[in-house]
């Protein structure tokens, strides 16, 4: 069957109607005046099959999941609710490796923002976990000030992505605004204001939840086939 506008037209080559006189007549007619009906049928089916085969998952959902979860657990440690152990392992695996893989997959989608952000922050978590392990085992030990400058560099990097995020949509701009504020608070905490570590902890918990909101937006849009969670307009318009 071939759907053209509001009518279904059976192809003269349809094997489901062998021997029908009208089918034979139309086959004969095609010798004199070739029809595009069968070609349209094959092309239509090929396109549908190709679309089904090419549909892939959005790597951003994994990147946002890893970023949000690892950030959340680190802040549980920063406010004094838990030890550092789970942060190390999450930083290496979910926030680090999984997020980096998601970032590398973004390359094939042509999304430079996601490619840069997920790959970079995946590397951030791996490097932070190894830095903390190095301090524990007395290998390439980093002082509090060293870690402070490490965070300052990431603050500057985040500021660049923060500007780009404002051109995408409101939810992403909100997430990066919160992330940038969190980095600034941690910078200050490592340079003479340690009481800000707890403040940064609670603020970055909100950041993690904001990242999960975007993750849920992407997942629900795919599952329900419509925009369930709005993300808002870009803060900066072209």
C-alpha cells in the first residue's frame, strides 16, 4: 500500500493481489507510461527503515546524569554528611569516565558545546579523584592553595561555557550560572574563607538538581513524544 495525500493506492506490483485483471492492466500500461508508484513505495519504506536504524540515544542524558550525581554526592561530603570514599569512585567512573564517553559521542552529533562540556568535566572529575588519591598516598601532594588554583582555572573555563549556555536555553543558562557561582565560592573557600565550603555545598546541590532537570527534559520528551518539562528561551538572542 502507498499513502499519497489522503488515499491509499495499491501498487500494480503488489504480490498480495496476483492475477487480478486490473493489476495486469496496470502492469501492461507501465510499459508505455512508466509509473513512479512502486519507486515511491520502495523509497518510502527505505526511508522509514533507515530512520529506524539510524535512531540513536542522546549522549547528553548520560553526561548530565553523571555530572549531576557526582556533583550531588561531593556536596554531601562538603557539608559534612558523608566521607570522601564514594566521591572518589563516582568521580572516576560515572562523573569521570561515563561523562567523558558521552562527551566524545557528542562529537558525532556536531554539538560542540556538549562535546567540550562533557569531555572537559569528565576529565575534571577524573583529575580531582586522582588528586585526592595522590594526597592520601603522598604522591604528588597538592596543598589547599594548589587545589584552590586548580579550581580557579576551572572557574575561568566554566565562565566561557556559561556565556555559551545563555544562547541555548534558559534551563542550561541557569545550571551554568549556579555552577559558576559554586566554583567562585569554592575558590574563596580555598583562599582564606573555609566557611564558604558549606555554602558552596548547598548551592552546588541545587546545581546538580538543575542538571538533572535538563536530563529529565530530554528523557521525558523522548518517552512521551512531547515537551513535558519546559527549558525556557535563550537568555541571549541572536
